[in-house]
């Protein structure tokens, strides 16, 4: 039993460690919108911590202050002032990052879905 649990954790760490760092490109679609927008995340994993920047392209990246990974779930947060918060929750599924983004500006909150693929190095 111990060997099975250890093998699971080692294989998960290997897969995430080798797959998560890099440039991820794809689309962002605001809930209720008909069109998609380009999205780029640049991730660097160090254990369960993730350094991340994000934006519509490589030249317009903004840093996330909080970045963690737990299993196949990535959590990112960016605070731009007291009332402006962006939270992204992604899951690694079939070599893609998919999930939700929530942007709060004061009392207004917008949500969107993200779908990203890793670019070849």
C-alpha cells in the first residue's frame, strides 16, 4: 500500500513538474459573450508554488502575486488595488489547462472560462 501511494505521488509530481512550467496560450471567453479573446500565461513551477504572469499576449503580461499547485489544480491571484482582484482556477486535463477566471472590480464581478495549451519549448 505504501509503495502504491508513494508511486502515485512521485508520478504526479513528475508529470506536473515537467508539464506545468512554460508558456501556455489559448482563449478566454467571458460568460455571456459570443467571442473569444487571446490569452497567454507564463508559468514557472517550484514545488507547490507557481510564479505566473498573464495577459492577452507576451508583450502585455501582468504578474500574479499568489500562485500554487495542488495535484492537478492551479490557483492564481492578482491584486491590483484594494478592490480589484483576479482569481484563476485551472486544472491540468489531457495536456491542457482549463478552468475559470473571476475578476472583481469593486462590487462588480465578471467571470470567464480559460482553455490553454502549452507551447513547445
